[in-house]
C-alpha cells in the first residue's frame, strides 16, 4: 500500500523538480532580456541627449540667422525710405 503512494510522491517530486528547472531557465532568459533592454534604454537615452543638444544648437543658430535677416531687412527698408525722399 505504501509503494504506490511513494511512487506517486516520487512522480510529483520529479515533476516539481522539472518545473523548478524550467522556471530557473525562464528566469535566466528573462534576466538576459532585461539586460539587453537596459542596454538599449541607455543607448537610446544617450542618443536622445545628443539629439536634444543638436536641436538646441540648431534652434539657437536659427534664431541668430533670423535676427541677422531681420536686421538686414531693416537696413534695406531704411535705405529704400532714404532713397524715396
């Protein structure tokens, strides 16, 4: 009577061990995926910072050129007004 119970218990223990082993493999796989994603996040963050810096520089350059253009247009208007008098 005890033999079938022990056999059933042994089967369940083996199933539990197999399940634990599979879960450990899945955990390792997820850790690797997590590490890969963390690396990609860091890389994207650096790229984002670089793009933000470039955007700021371009915005500043655009403002400088806009100011220069406005000054030039003002001079042209003043010249036109002077010539028309």
